[in-house]
C-alpha cells in the first residue's frame, strides 16, 4: 500500500485478539487503533480519522451487529467499510452480518493473506468513494449557490427542511426517505436561482410576467438536479412541491396521492413557514393564525392527513416552545 497509511479501528473485547489483529494489520502497512467495546468504537469514529473497522461480533454490552447497525445508520459513518470478525461462519451468521450492513466477514482464526486481500479491496473502494463528491455535498453546494443570492431563502429552506423532518417522522418516514425529504427541503426552491433579484428577493408585488417566471421554479429546480445521478430521487420532491391536493397546483396539476408524499409534506411546511415569516411587504402571521389557515386549506391545498399531523405534532410543540 502506498501514500498515507490507512487507519483501521479494531474492536474486540479480548486483548489477545486485538493484539493479534493489530500485528497482522501493521505487517500489511496499516495504522491501528484498538478499542474493547462498541461504545468506545462509536466514540473513536467521532474523534479520529478511520478508514475501516474490524469488528468482533460477540462482545458484552453492544454486540458487533448492533455496533455495525449504528455505524451504518449515521450519515457521517454510513459509508465506512465494516468487516465483522467471527468464529461462527454458518450461512445464517453471514446473512445476519450482511443484514446489519457489514461489508464483509472474516472467520477466526484470521489468515493474514485473507485479511490483506479483504482489507486492501475495501480500502481501494473507499478511496474511490472519498474522491467522488457525494450527492449530499453537491446538493448542499446547490443550496449555497441560491443562499448566496437570497438571505431569505437560506433561512426559509433550512427551516422548511427541519419542519419537514419532524412532520416526516410523524408520518412514519425513516432512513433514506427521511434523508431525501430533508435534502429536498434544503433545495426545494433551487429553481429560483435564475430569477431576477426583484423577484428572488421578494420585494413584491409581482406583475403577471414575473408571476409566470416564479411558477417555473419547480420545473427548473427538477432540471437542475436531474443530471446528478445519485440525487435523482429529489427531482419529484422539488418538481411537485407546489402541487395542490385538489389538483389545482402546478406544474402538473397532480392531485391527492399522485403527488409524492415528500412533496405533500414539504408543501405544508413551506406554506406554514412562509405564513409565520416577516416579509418586506407584510407582517408575519401568529402561529395560531397560520394553523387556522392550514386547517382552512386542508383537503384543497394540502393533504388533510398531513395537516392534521402537522397541527397535532409540530404546531403544538412550537406553541409550547413559544
Ligand atoms: Fe417553491
């Protein structure tokens, strides 16, 4: 191996096993950090650069499978290669390991040639991945490009993304669907990037031509994101965030459940945040007045089930915090 030595975190509750693996890894050019349990492993991943984790399956407290699941569920460590080390190599054990998100499995006692082959191939794959911009980073850059032009959009988009996360959880979304919803919230208005300042900065009132331009932003936003292969899931969220539940919205006039769930969630959060925000040409509504407006538009502009959840879960907690 060339360049900076890769750093491998070895997690095993038995000191002799840790030392044995450390010796083997050092022989193949790795730097090694040793920890004795799952909690220390998660802390080590937060504190120091790690390229790969070798994880004993059977440990007191958090098992290796639980630690693996925790690593693979966090956005910051989701792409970290994890190799489970186990004395049990039955089909059932291997399947359990893969289901926990492990990238590979090594059987004890570990042969150094096999360790080298597996570690090298996972590290090479990680190097390639590290050099690519992830969809999250590209999406964040797009959002920053719009924010640079419009301070209102910056604050609005991040508030909408946070509200959407809360409403999405209440609606039962999890995992990747929640990630998409959050990122969709951050970039839902990215299509406004080409609008003239007078429109973008929302100094209003807008004439008919300007209004027509604004109505294009969901389509333009979808087109901006579409070439990003790994962010393509965000396209329908961005394109449809101005559809109305009764079919009266734009750009496609979709109605009811034909509007993607994430776009229906964003529509509620987007409208609510706009209502409770101060704008140059009107003052902010109170939370209870905005809640009333949402209730009035339930079933026509917005999904009634989501409005109910939003009023019960999100608005109540905002009211309590206010
Ligand atoms: Fe919008």
